[in-house]
C-alpha cells in the first residue's frame, strides 16, 4: 500500500469522522496492484502460481510457482515484493515482482487465506481460515511476531492505518471483528445474522467509516431455487458507539430484480465514489455509486458481463481503470471505470486442468442455464471449492448437513442416506426444485439407484469428474505426528470396548462401499428419530472421519456441534459405539485422535487392498 500519492486527498477529508484510514488496497484480494501502478499480481489457484503483469505494456512478465492453492496476494508496502497466502501448503511465500523469484517463505500452521500489509511495508497480516487466527509477520525478517485467535474460519482482512486496526471477517458467520494493531487483541465485534454466509473479503472506504463485505445468505429452511440463497453486499459502520451496525444490501434489488449469484469480491475506487462487485456464478459485475448517506449507501450504475467464474476485482490508483480476474478463463480483463468498456485482456496462466474437469468445474460454479433456471444458486453456493457451507438444510428428505467433497471418489455411495450411487445422479438436483435448470441430458434419466446415468452426456460426466477430483488434505493437528493424547485416543478408537472400528473401518474410516441398492450398508446409530420430516429412514451411511477436524457441525442433521458432544450427550444409549464407560480424559484423547485425521495418506493402503476410486 502506498499513501503518499493521496496526501492531498487525505487532507481534504481529514475532518471526517475517522482519521484517513487509507485506500481500498488495504483489503485482501486474490489480485493486487503495486503502489506505483507498475505491476499487477494475481494468484492462480488451480495452477499453483502467481502471475505478475507489467501494467504499462499490459503483458505478462512472470508466472511464479508458489505451491498448492494460492489465495490472497498483497504487495508489501511500496516495495516490489508480494506476499502470497499459499492455502494448500500452509505457507506465506514472498515473490519479487521485478525478478519473478521466490524470496521468502513462512510456515503459518494452516490454511492462510487473506493477506494485507501496513502502508510502510513493515508488517504483513494474514488470516488463517482454520483454525481462525490472525498472524502478524515482520516483513523484513519474515518471522511471525504475534498471533491471536479471531473467530473461526477467518478469511477477510483489511488494515486501517488511520485507526491502527486490523479488520477480519469469518467465512461462515460473516461476523466482523476489529483487532487493535498495538495490543493485538480483538477490541470490537459486528455480529451477523445466522443466515449470513461465505464472507471472504473486507474492503474499507477511504474516508467514510464504512467496511464492505460481499456475502450470501443461506436460508436453510427453504431448499429451493427461489428462496434459499441470496447475494448481498453488507455495509458495516466502523464508527464506534451507538452508530455501530451493519446493513445488508440485496444485490437483486437494483436492476428490476435482476438476479446475480455468489458475490466474491468488492473493490472501492480511490476517490471513494464507486464500488465494483463481481458475481462468480452469474459471471457479471455491478458498478455502483457509493452514496454519502447512511440510509441508501449504494446505488446502481451499470452491469457488465464477465468471463467464467470472476473471483477478484481491483481499481487502479488513478481511478481510471479496473481489473477483473476470471478464474476459469485464466485471464485478467481491464475496463474503463467510466464507460465500463473493456480495454485489454491479459492471459495470466494456462489451463492446468484436464479439459473434462475444467468443463465440470465451470458447470459447478455456474448459476446459468443449463444448470440453473432462476440464477440464484450454483452447486458452489453450498460446496465452495469442495468445502461445505457449514449449514444443515431442510431438504425434501429431511434435515441434511452439507458434506465436504474431499476424497469422495473413494467414499461412494454418496449422500448421508446413500441414496445416490454416482455424481451423475445430480441431474435430478439440476432439474429439480433446487436449481430448476434445463439439465445436462436430453430426455429421461434413471432413478438414482437404478441404471447408471454415467455416459448419458459428456457434460454430466464432466460435472462428476470435477466433483470427484477433490482430495483429502492432512490435518494440521498431526503436523509433528500423532501427539501423546492422540496416540492414547487411537487405542480407545480401536478398542473392543468402543467398537468404533466395526463401522469406521479401513483406510477411509468407513464400511460403506459402492454396491447395488439392496447391498447398501447403513446403520441406525440413534439419530434421525427426532426429525419428523425424515423420509429415508433412520439408518445412515457411515461417514468417513478424514477431515472432520474442520467440518462441524456433525451428523446428517448437524445435531452435534462438537466431537465431545457427539461422543457424550449425543450418544446417551450407547447405540453409536459404546462411549458411556469412557472417562472424560479418554473422551478428550479420542477427540484428539479424531482431529488428527488424516495424518497419513489413505490411498496407498486402499490401493493395496485392491480398491479403486470412482472414475468420471
Ligand atoms: C442448497 C445447498 C446445496 C446445493 C445448491 C447443492 N448441494 Fe450438494 N449437498 C448439499 C447437502 C445439504 C448435501 C447432503 C445431502 C444428503 O445427504 O442428502 C449435499 C451433498 C452432496 C454430495 C454428496 C457428498 C458425499 O460425500 O456423499 C455431492 C456429490 C453433492 N452434494 C454435489 C452437488 C452438486 C453437483 C450440486 C449442483 C448440481 C450440488 N451438490 C448443489 C447442499 C447443496
Ligand atoms: C454401528 C456403526 C457405527 C459405530 C459402531 C460407530 N459409528 Fe460413528 N457413525 C456411524 C454412522 C451411521 C454415522 C452417521 C450418523 C448420522 O449422520 O446421523 C456416524 C457418524 C460419526 C461421526 C460424525 C461424522 C460427520 O462427518 O458428521 C463421528 C465423528 C463418528 N461417527 C465417530 C465415531 C466414533 C468415535 C465411534 C466409536 C465410539 C463410532 N463413530 C462408532 C456409524 C457408526
């Protein structure tokens, strides 16, 4: 970030409520512009690279391999260095924009997502999605100076130089918190409503005391295409005291109820007059006027169609150009901020995915036909990047907690009730009340457990190939190997007393296997009876335990908030393994073991046992 150029601007507005907190670049994004306007940097999640673009020639300068699933990028102060949150590798890596070389590497425990720096370029602030932490890194020595818990699944982060505060936002709750940059403690909180969801970014207004968060609302009581998911820009008032509040601006109320889906990022122009928001499922952008009025806040100015799955937007320092990152077209497009006309398209990386997986991924992220009729929802609204949305939906079958898709190719059949045996069965979801799309197949499809739907349409097979491509990732709880407690917990897990392993068996900790309908293995473990809307019976498919350290709430109906609860008050009659005889120390050990999964790659053992993953 760089404030000097705006000194005049700052002075004019200095009399407003807050000390000038800086320019919109103090917010996290998957793309950043260098303070001198020379470079653009973007992270390419699928390629595992960061691309640096020379803005004068609008040509790609370097593409640097940084590791698995890079997310946030930020120039460090006014240097040429870029900090990158490498989500899949649990590292923050530093790249030189000038040379395209990796110049630094910091181990940050787990899942770094958002990254910003202070304007002086002395400190880097990083959010850890899991376990919900803010990390401060000394930009010179690249060592961690402080860390603090800031909620859970923390993603968005913004630095206000004027207030000396760091703002963070939780992904699954959209709760915003302020951390004091000196004490490094949470000093204020803006709670959200329970339906607010998937908030991954914070942008600050340069002069008004406002923060903007793009998010969706997941209305779990209505799993249908017209009432479940809504797009919002939430405006939060940063001013202290009674003025503290938040307001959701529905993004479908602007343009004659024109529907957009999955707002992913926001950018505010340097003069604080315009706001741009990209919609990653309807592939469009709203240009909005920021109104200096606490009642209206945002007004509609224009809409443009973008490329596939736009995930980032940034405005240039001179305010004349803005840039959009189209994640599944692998390009950045520059637009004129006034006319909204495209100026240049810059290819930033090659498609690293297999063509079939790319097609499937585009469909999975799309809220347009042939996937969706009314544009509100995409598969990714509930399964963003294959992760769950942390919600329990009232589905036609009964209460259903959204599952993680990690490792699913090895854990078919699918759904809690094993009522589907292949992802191609989701043609029923696409055509049904939830998505109301035309569908990917012409003509009839068979019932989920009858004849295969595989092979009916290349696009449907592609959707399956993408859904089945999500991999398990290692638990951070066993980074140094199993702890003492986890080792004791392992004994408890495999003991004849608890019998956990009778059902949670084999490398994937489940006895469920692809089988004809009649041969499906399901168990009644005492759940499901209290839900009078359950129509598929109270026997469920044994879920894998790999990755459950980050997928609370638990069980098909989300009835257990924690693993402790699941093993104690959640199992009063010992029908879900035998847990009543465990001491509280043994329960704690067992939980520690469960949180350590997976601590080794389950696939070699599965292959040795003759198992194969489901193919596309
Ligand atoms: C409104 C939220 C929502 C949307 C939209 C949605 N899902 Fe799901 N998904 C869920 C829930 C809830 C479950 C658990 C349902 C059950 O078990 O009956 C689930 C389960 C799944 C599973 C099973 C995972 C496993 O391990 O068994 C797959 C695969 C899946 N969804 C794929 C998709 C695809 C493909 C789409 C788009 C066509 C989609 N979902 C759209 C909420 C959603
Ligand atoms: C009789 C088979 C069986 C036994 C024995 C068993 N489980 Fe389960 N387990 C299941 C089934 C079925 C579910 C899903 C129930 C539901 O969704 O309502 C489940 C769910 C779970 C979950 C929640 C996973 C998630 O993603 O929500 C955990 C954790 C778990 N079991 C751990 C254990 C432990 C630890 C033991 C031993 C004390 C154990 N189970 C014994 C069958 C079993």
